[in-house]
C-alpha cells in the first residue's frame, strides 16, 4: 500500500470544491497528482501524518481548457502541461509558454501535471512561476461563497497560499511588443531536477531596452524579479558587451544560495545568454534576410 | 463495487480512495504487465494509456479514472497477433532485460496513435519519461519508426 487510507471527494464544480475545502478537516486538493501523491507517499514512508480528505478536481470540466480573445489568454487551472504546449493560442508574448512547457519534467508528467498544481503546490522549483511573473499574469480564485479573488502571480508567490479558495484560472494580457528569453538548467541529464531558470522580457524602443522584467528562479526560493538588473537594462541599449556588463548589476542576494559557487556561475552564464538571445531576436526582426 | 474499463473490458472492483491504479491493476486484477519500479514517477515502468495518453499509474488514484478508457500492455495484442509496436520491438531486438519495455511500448503507442511518422525530436519528447537502464534507446527508436510505417499502412 503506497498511501495511507483517505476519504476521496470528487466535486463537479469549482464552487462545490471550494465549499468542501472550507468545511472538511485535514483536506488537500488533488490536481494532476504529480506532486501531491508522491509527497503523501514520502510522508507515509517517514511515518508522518497524512491528510484524511482528498478533494480531486479532475472531474470539474469548468476548470479545463484554454481560451483566447483579442486582449488576453485564459488558462484554466486543471489544464495539463502538454495541452498548453500543444495549444494553437500560444502566439505573440504567449509563445514563451511553449518553451517552458517543453522543458517541464517528462512526457507522462506533462500529460498529468496541471497549471494549477504547478503554481499552487508551493514547491520552489516549479517552472511556471518565473515566466508568468514575466508575463504579468493574474491568478483567479473562487471562495466557498462564490466570490472571485484576483492576485498577481508575483504577489501569490511572495505571500502565503490562499486558504479555502480554489484556483480557477490564470489570465495573461496579450502584448505583441514584448520579447522573451528563457533559460533553464537541470541538475541531471537523465532525470529532470531543475537547478535554475531565468526569464527576461523586454520591449525594444529603437535600440533601447524598456519595460524589462528579469525573473530568476533559484529553485530554493520562489521566482523573483531582479530589480537591479532590470534597472540597468532599462538604461541600456543593445550594444556589444551589454550582456557581459549586465553581470555587474545583479541583486546578489537572489543568487547567493547556500554558498553554491557553481550555481552562481551557471546563473551568470544563463543571464548573459538570455540577454544575447533577446538581442539576436531583435536583430533577426530588424534584418530578416541576414 | 465500481466499474473500471480496462482494455475495452469492464472490471467490477471494490476500490478504496487511496489505492493507486498501479496497485489495483497488479494486486486486484492480476494485470501484472504494468511494472512496479520507482513508484515515484521517475522511471516510466508503470506507464499505461488513459484516453490515449501516456500516464503514470503509480501516481494516479484508481477512483480518479473511473469511466476513462484505460489501456495496459495486456490490451495491445489481438489474440495471437501482436500490436505493430510489440512486433517492431521484437523484430528490432529492442528489449534487453525487458523490464522497462511494457511502459516503453505504452508511451510509443500513445505517440503513434496520433503521429505515425514522428521525427527524432518527437520520439525523444514522447519517451523522455521512460528510463531504460540497459540504454537500448537506438533500437527502440528504430522500432518506433518501423511500427509507425506499419500503422500508417493500415490506417
């Protein structure tokens, strides 16, 4: 027996799920199961307490799918990673999501893991946080009274998890001017153990970087913006050496993790590559024939 | 009793909320072709198809897949006739110790059901969750190409 006995609940609506979550003692939400069930197995192995109630969201149809209109993209919380990867709606600034999803774990996991689980499981090494901060995405929750609460992904990761609410969807505004670069490094080549991720977004006005977001995921803390790097880039233009110079303008506390010099070095290479990638994208756009 | 639809056959099972699909397949229904290995979603040995997608039965609650179309390795052959993927694995010597092969074949089948002519990148994408400790990947990729050709000819 891999898991301790539990009571399984299968609500059919988000409101019903929120009410169950609010009323049941020792309840946990089951989305794709790729974090939770492994976590419960580990707790059982260690002889630690596991929740008595599991509320599965897998049968709530209103929480599945991707919708796009002229202004924004809505990804519902129970949409699995491979459905995001394969979505025809990932155009313009949303296309960075395809790169991110491509790099998440393994194919069966991508068939099971959900956007909601990735964001709300509160593991520091999950992938979507960094890119959704760069995309300035909002998370929408519904409570047991049916009221909607909206919070930015950045604030959600900075603050404590919502209680008694169900994450229903993420909304992202469309922006054709933003360019994105995403770098992700894993610790091992044969099993996906993320080490770090870097997502840099900018809008080039002429040669100048503007409206830059530089989001770092050091996998020890939640993804966060490097405001020092952003300020430097927003005062810079795409010239030779800017990527190297940017490395002198980092908020060092983000990268100073457990005295890991190797990781700090990999971060520097990844940031440099991300900035060069943005410059290359701009040059390709300006000179498509070269 | 709850009904699970496995390999197009209905099974009446007394399901408990905490039982994984892997446990139910192997321990309650004796469908032992699906292998138990890491039990923490790393190795892919327990891969089955649910609604034609490759998923890991070790991190799937059996009660969560009631009403879904579950396919295990036992459901591929048609009597004495092997499924094209199974036949291709045999023809290309793609199994070494063979322990990972049921999971590997289920991932291949899910891929080829949607795309009979996958390129190398698509094959690697589909199989990146199945670990072969004998490292026999090249012959497995050869088998996928052959099975895809065979399946395309029969569409």
